[in-house]
C-alpha cells in the first residue's frame, strides 16, 4: 500500500511543477510550447552612458577613387559633347546608376555649359539627391525594428552592432531570432546579443518565424524593453514565398500590439547595381524605411548610395565601416559627398 501512496505523491508533485512552469512562461509573455534560451533570463541591462565617440555619423568607408581630381582634369580644357558623355560613364563606373547619372549630368551641364570647376555643383547635386539625413527616432513605447536582407549581406552582424549602439544610448534592447532556418543563425545572434548587452529571444530551429516574432513582442512588453530588433531569414529576392513571409511577420507584430517603426534592408555595398534589384523586390514585400550599407570598407564604390536613393526613394540610414562592434554609424550625406569627391 505504501508504494501506491508514494507513486500518487510523485504524480501530484509532477503536476504541480508542470503547472508552475506554464504560469511562469505565461507571465513572461510566452506562448505555450515556445522555447526561450537562458539569455532571456539574464537581468535586463542597466541604462548607462551616451553612445561612444567612435559611433559618430559617417559617410561610409568608401574609397573616393580620386573622383575630384578626375573631374578637374576632365573639364580643364572646357566641355564638349564627348566630355559630358565621359562624365556620365565615370559616374556609372562608380555605381551611381543610370537614372542618377543621367540626371546629374543634365543638371551639371545646365549650370556649367562650357565646363569649368564643376565639383561644387556635383556636390550640391549629390546632396540634393540624397536629401536630408534621417536619424533613428524611437517613441516611448516598445519600438520594433524589422531587419531584412539576403544571406551574406551582413544582416545578423548589423543587428548586433545596432543593438550595441542602442544599449550604449541607454535603451533596453532585445533581439528576436526569427531566422529559424539557417544553421547556426540563432547561435550567431546569441553571440552578438552578449556583446551588445541585449536580451535574446529565440525558439528551436525550424519554428514558425511569425510565432517567434509574436512571442518576442509579448516577452519584450512584459520585461519593459524599449527596442525589439527582429532578425529574419536571409532570402533571395527572387523567391516570392519567402518574400511573402516577410509581410506575414510584419502583420503578426502589429497583431501582437506593437508598431514596426523601422524596416531596414541590409545591402552589401560591394554588390553594386545588383543591390538595386534586391531592394526593389524587398520594397514590394514590406515598407522599407531605410537601407543599411555594409562592407563599405572593402572595394565598394560609393555611387550605390545615390542609386539607392534616386531609383528607389529609400534613404541610406546606417553604414558599416569595419568589423568592430562599434563600426556601424549613422549615414551623413555631407561626409559622404566629401569622401566621394576627394582627390585621392
């Protein structure tokens, strides 16, 4: 008889333990059956300090390629039809893009029909195309930033750097691993979350990305998070079902009661004009509020900045200028123009 009582007691204890676990999960805002790693259980980072000096605005680490000197030499002896054609070719080689290059040549030619010192006019046209810089603005409630892009663009690394920047500004940040398909995606994001001092929200590999996003919103609200950054699976811009999934994630976030205040498209600056094709497809799936250009410290040509703005109407918001955690800077059009038109 005694062993029956012991068995019954153990069964009761197991039921109580299971019930308490479910209650704890629901209080944290988690759905039934979701798996969140221990990173979520760490105390929220303390608010502290301002952004470090090295996080100041930048025009990117693009190499000017001596464009300023080339322009001076090109128009030194005046301007002919061949000169204007050569200027357009020069801009195209810098990845400016056909529309932006054609428009810029037309405007510069109108101001300097006989040539001369065109650099100031070119700089003015660059700033006109780019428009005013648009800083990141976050309201007082939970702000959600959705980050999209193709595999290999530096998307997850960008999320880590952005999270670090926001934490440095005194915000409480969480990152959601909604890229549940790529091997080691969650592990990579976990490393960056630790570096940034952000909370990580993740589920098992293969989980529904929309469910991850939904639970991330609820958990972030429960923990008083200021900014939630949602990583998404890298996808080819030619795969429509994957693009449709982005739209679903955005809808799920809003259904969870949060607002997607920014949707950033991460582009590898070295992809040149192919990046424009990528961007067009993503803008069809979700409302892109800005582009983050990565790997500007490599062989990238700065003209891609103008092409993105002129052909898509989407501003460049941040630029990656190196490999360090602080090497993500707000984009500065004036600094960019000066660098592009440098003499060497």
